C-alpha cells in the first residue's frame, strides 16, 4: 500500500513539475451532483396546430403543468419566451433545427414535490401527453465545465515569451501561412467563458455584436479560459495564433466560474449555426451522452458548421462528451516531445492530436499566460479549419474532417493518437486543391517479417508513384491498426494463437488514399508461460518486444539500443507499461 501511495504521489509531483498553469477540460462524468436540481430539458414533436395559439402559449398557460409544480423557463426556438432563448432564427435554420431536435424547452419544477428525478420526469411526460403532445425525450439539465481546480500561475503583460511558439511550428503553421494567414470572412464561434474583446492581441478580431451570452450578462470574459482559447485560434502581434485574421465570435455558455449547462450549450450551438459560423470551438466537457446535445451538433453540421471539441482531461481510454458525438472532431493533446499528454483522453473516436501542454496565449484583462489541457489543443485544430475555410469557403464539414485526418502527421497507434498530429500546411494545401491530386498507387509486396504472441511486424514496398506520399495506413481487417511514415510497422496488442489479415494503403498530402496492398495473413505465436526477459542496458530492442523491469512488464515503442538511465520507468517515449 505504501508503495502504491508513493507511486501516486510521485505521479502527482511529476505532473506539477511538467504542467504550468491550469488543466482545462471535462471533469469525471456521471456523478449525480452533475445535474442542475429542479431543471429538465424536454423535446416535443412539432404538432399540427389547428389553433391560433402557439405551442409555447399552450404550455405556458397549461394549468395541469403549473398545478404539478412545472414551469416553462425557456423555449429554445421561441420568439419571445424565456430570458436566454435563441431569438430570431432564420427560417431555414429554424426548420432544420426543429426537424432534427424537435421543440426544445427548459422546464423547472419544485424539487420538494418529487422524490426523485425519475418521478418528476414520469409526471411531466403524462401531463404533456394529456395535453396532446408527443414527448421525444426528457433529460436532466446537466452541468458543463471549462476548468478543473488548479490555479493560474505566471500571468504576464508580456506578449513576447521565449520558446513559446513551438506548438505552431509542430503543426506547421508558418508553412500554412505561405498559402493563407486567414480571412475576416471566416467566422469562429467560441463557445466558452467569453472573450476579452479589448485585449491588445485580439481587439481587432473579436465581433461582440455577433456574439451572445446564454448565462446572463455580457460576453466579456471574467474567467480567462475563453480568451486563452480565442488567442490560440486567432490573434496578431508577437503572440499570433494559428490564424492571423478571422472573426472571433464570443458565445458565452459558461459563466465566470467556468460552468454552464447542457441546455445553455445547445443554445450556443444553434445560435452559432444561425449566424453562419464556419467553425465552433468547444473546449469544454461534462454531462455524458445527451440526445439533445447530439441533435444540436447534427443540426450545426447539417447547416455547414464544423464542430471541434476537447477529448477530455481524465487520462482515460474513452473520449468525453461533447467530443464523443459523431458530429464532433475530437482533439487530444500532445507535449512538445510529440507524445500524448498524460492527462489527455484517448481511445476509439479520437480524431487528431494537437499541442496542449504548456501553451502560451492571451488571457483576461489584456494579459498572457501558460495553460495546459485538451482545451488548449482544441483551438489549434479550430484554427486549422479556419485556414482551410479561408482558401475554400464551400468546404463541407465532412470533407474538411477527412482532409484533417488524412493529412495528419503520423505519431503512434490510432488508439493513443487518432490519425496523428494535425498538419496545418498539408491540410490547407489539400483544402485549396493543391498537391498531388490523383491518388497514389497501392503499396506492393506486403510481407510479414515476424510475429510474437501479441504482435506482428510487416514491411512493404512504396507505390510506384511515391511522390507526395506522406503516410501509410496499416489495416487489421477493416480496422485501422497503425499509421506510419516509413515502409514498415509492428501491430501490437494482438491475441496469441490468432489469425489476422493485414493490408496497407498509401496516403498523400492531399488526403488521397490508394487502393489496398496485397493482403497477408499471419497467425500469432501461441501464448508462452515463459516470463519476458529483464531489461538491461546495451541491448538492441525492437518495436513490440517485451521486458520486465521491477514488478512491471513493458513493451518497446521505438527501436533503440538501451543505456543506463533509460530504464523503462524513466523513458515513457520508449516503453509502454503493460
């Protein structure tokens, strides 16, 4: 037990040493304390009305609801109802939103009148049914968050900060600027804590008249999180963002304490789609799966808005919501050494990675600071999408997402890194229609060069028209198993004594994929009871090999010759603990 506690303490101290500032993103989900007491979100099918009264009027005047302690607090698509409703939607946006989302309402009720949320839901559904409405769903209005409990450090008025532009260089932003540095016609909806519109690096880019607050008050940022995010998307001067020109729109869905609600974020998404935002940035999380949020994102995407969200900061193998919705681009975080940040969530559904550890950017009150989190990684990708829309305004969300994934820089397994680290230059080039437009031919002569009980090593020849090929995708059956830059790979995490079929495809800088190579079928070795050899210095280790060190087993991630000081526990870039 003491050893375990010591290990935990060491890990915490290491994180404190490595991370300067706050780690932003979603907290753990599913806790009962995450819902807002006395609030429900209701979606109704739009009825055929043979009445002069609107649905809003009928609901607000229904005695059966008020007598049961229910009150309509807000109508998402109402023209006048509610304090924070989305006003004056364009007719096509309203029609699309209602078709996908139904008629959405925020309903408040007296908690003391009901033993549980479920009893309140059941009663409300019966009352609405008696009024002649078909209920699509009733859900809790859960909390959303921008930040965790750490405090910001080293706030500075200094715009120039040495060695703090590495993240833009990693994703090849300077090369992308040779094509475009952005455009004021590109609208970025920043769903966050607001933006400091008077910040010297932002003031000419922020459009407050297009903005809106769904938590009351103005769109000014009293927290700092939203301003930091905005500055990474677009800013100018010595701390330039991914874009040097854009229209940043503050859509305040989180209050100055960094918290909001599912309903408020839904409002913000619909609002952003209504003002024709090219991209929505959501560096926030919480709430778990919610049908209404899913449908709001689908609505925005169907109207042409690209939705980008943070994968989460729990360091666990699952993507947090809203990044986990199929309509979102899920972004994880890497460090300056191109390895996954320890806090970054990973696993199925992860699209790409971007720098998120120790990111220097704008902050509230005209200041600058360093923060960490998938919240900081996400605006890098939003900025890249903004550059892509600058050169191709008609690029659809689906096509933009494909380009982003297909042009990403190989970084590791798809489970840990998605399709890789975003490449601004390659993505913008592809969006502009440049580069090698025909797809490359298929790689040739795929063979197995060896296997263990848990891994298979493969090699192949490059395609005959190899110019422009930036990566190779290795498939295990129909599933992407690895993305690499060279003509060999080792597929790991396999099951002993099992037969697998592999193919390889080439990908060029424009995102074009080749046909599949020849297939090779390999059976992994039988499980062996022999323990893995003990790690030792001076040994040449290959990818996939396993060793023991201390009481743990490690798998080699990169081919290397070991040396003293490179013990598996000390070098996570070379070894993965099993």
